[in-house]
């Protein structure tokens, strides 16, 4: 299907237009980040406490009645991930690679 990869750029453009509209309404671009960041935290809580995961294999007849191992979040595992130096390079590259493009796009749309 041709349209399957369009959601990200279209969502980015819609988000940029909405952000520019809120910039004027909220009195500065910094306030847009506070708004979207706080909404993201609220949405994270809603998802964590409100969305229930479908049991693994519940849609497959072969796995009906099979006891799953389950998944539990582990802070220890998360701390182990951050000990890998190669991942820090990936995070640094992601920030330095994505952040300038967001700033450039903001100024392109903001100046027109």
C-alpha cells in the first residue's frame, strides 16, 4: 500500500501547525513544550493504568490454555541498558540528528 509510510510526516506537519497555533495563544514556543510534555505524562498514566494487555496467544487456538510466563517491568534491567556505552552513542546521535531538524522546521514554518 502506498500510504503506509505517510502517517509520520503527515503527523509531523499537523503537529507543527498546531504547535505554531498554540505558540501565539500560549505566549511563546517554550510553553508549547510544557503543554505537550505534561499531556504526554498524563497519557502515559492513562495508558499504564487504563489499557490492559491482551494475554499472549489468546487469538491462537494452539495456545489456548497454555500458561504464559508473563512480563514484569524491571528497574534493574533498565539500569543495565544504560550501562552499555554503545547505546549512549545512539542516544546522542539521535538527539543531535533530530533536534536541529525540528528547530529548522520550526523557523521555516514560523517565518512564513
